[in-house]
């Protein structure tokens, strides 16, 4: 890790460590007429009044990894290093600006840069660069998920961030939520990285339209303390254009190996997603299914249309906070390690699959990117983990991951289909 990033982390963390060690309660909210440096949402902030403030934010994540069999991958990874600000201009407008920092301390990609109008709960508007409303786990922050790595469908089939405008809202006390947006292209995950046949073909990629709706289906029928009250289900959809070329989505392991290379596509890319989220007390159950469908117009011999290219996957996982905190309450900490307590300890286990192939199953399957019947490859993963919330804003995670591939010729080590890996993470978020 570069000295520059280390200094940033220490300077940012110092006031939090002092506050945590010397106080029994989080900093009190400022009075409405308070000005200057204070606290908002348990974060340091510059306060200009009751409805105007700038909250300072930082995220730093380090990973240490091991593999069996051994593969050519780095054992250390600075996974996330970000600085940003978040705040309110009035009670009607809020905003967020966040940017990545590389291992040498240089500025890299912009992440979230948006402004939000939220006067009315049923009708709100967001504009700027942010995550397209598709994918339950993808729309959680990287430091908010329950495992070190997101499920494969969340990293390979969802769009992630792009520039756009979204109208969204909630009703019945968040019993029903909706999001509808239009975006410049198909997001960071769907962006074009492969050759196109004609210069300027990337102009045919956008726009992408997205919609997502979720509902707490049992909330109207059960009491405040009922376990089923927190059960939510949802559905989402995107559609956009694909220029001609090797521009399909791809299959990639958590460590960056492509087990299914892009194929030739042209036409439309569509996604459909279904989700479930249930957090009764200290337990959590989450599941998601996503399918992407990409047209291959004129990509066969003699400009023949090929069957659609499909990416299909799902995951299901459960969590249990053994120290008893409520999973639906952001895992509030009764006593952190600095106060002589255990913090919060959570166990987690997940099973997932992601496979790629063609809609057509006729004839001999081939690996050729112009084959009508593509030979499928599928990655199946088990992940077992422990999350230790050491103190507010500090989390330690350990995961053991087992991967099993369907096609022995397309794995990190040709001929080997099963792999074990272990990952340890230190995460600091303010």
C-alpha cells in the first residue's frame, strides 16, 4: 500500500477511534442553529444550518488471498480506496460525490456523482452518474454486502453505474417502491471493451431503459412484530441496443479469469431479474435470479441470424448474527471491542450458479463465437464466511470459496474443474 493512501486512512480514522474509545454513545446530533464542524448520520460533517451540510466519507478495503490449486493471481489486493462527500443543500435536495484512488494515491474513476430531489416520498428524481436500478445485491454498496465478493450474476449480468435520470418513489411506509430510468449507455459492466466492425459503432449502444419494483407483500396482513413483515420481493428489467462486434456479456471468476469469452452480437440486450430479501431478527435470507438475452442479428454465415446469447444465474444465501443484533437494523453494535465487548459476529453461507450459452440447443455445441449452438460453460460456487463488526466503521471478513466449472477446457488451469480459495478482508468505512 502506498504511503499516501496510508496517511489518508490514518488521518480520517483518528477522530473516529478517539470518539469510540472515549464515549459510551455516538456523537449527539447538532442543534438546528449549529454551524461549523460537527456530526451528521454518525459521520464528520461541515454544517451550515439545519438543512445544509457536507458530510465527509472515506472507504478503504484490503484483501489477502490464497488458492488451491495455485493459480497465477495476486495474493494481495487494494480492493477499494475512495473519498467523497455527501450532504444536503436544502431539505429538498441532497447529493453525493465519490471518486476512486489507485494504489499510488492517484485519482481514478468517478463513482457516484448525482443530485437528488426528494420533497415527496411517492415521486422523487435523481440525475447524474449512479447505479442503474437493476440487481438487488449490485445496488448495495461494496462495503455493505454480506460476503467479500458479490455473486457472479451481480458482477456479470447487471449494468452497474451510468449517467442518467431516474424517477422513483415509495408508498405505504416503504411497503411498495418503484424506480424507472433512462441512461446514456448500458453501464460500466455492459460497456464495450471488444472490437466493433465499424468506427463509431459504440454510438448505437444507448440509451438503456430500466425499471425496478419491490413490495413487502405480507406487511398489510401482519402485525408490527411478525417475522414475515420484513419479507420483500421484487422484479426488474432493462433493455438497450448492442452494436455489431464481440460485445456480449462474459463469464468471469471473482479473481478476473474469463471462463466464457464474448461472442458476436448485434441487436438488443435485455435483462430480467427477480429478487427476495427477508431479515427476521438476527437472521437473513436473500435470493436472486437474473437472465440476460442478447440478439445476434446477421452474425452467422451468409449474414444469417443466430439464436440469442443467454446468461442465466441465481444465488441463495443465509446469514445469522450469533451475537443477537437485528439484521434489519444495520447491525447496531451493543459493545465494540474497544469497550470490552465482542462487537457483532455474523455467519454466512451462499450457493450460486452462473452459466452462458445459446437459446438454440440443436446440432453439435461449439466454442466458436459464431456458433448457433454455443457450448455452455457454468461456474458453481459455494461460499462460507464470517463477518466481524469490530467497532463502528471497522469490519473484518473471512471467506472460503469453492468453484466448480462445467467445461474443463475453460478454467483458470486447463483440465482442472474444481478450485478452493480463501480471502481475508479488512474494511474501514466512514
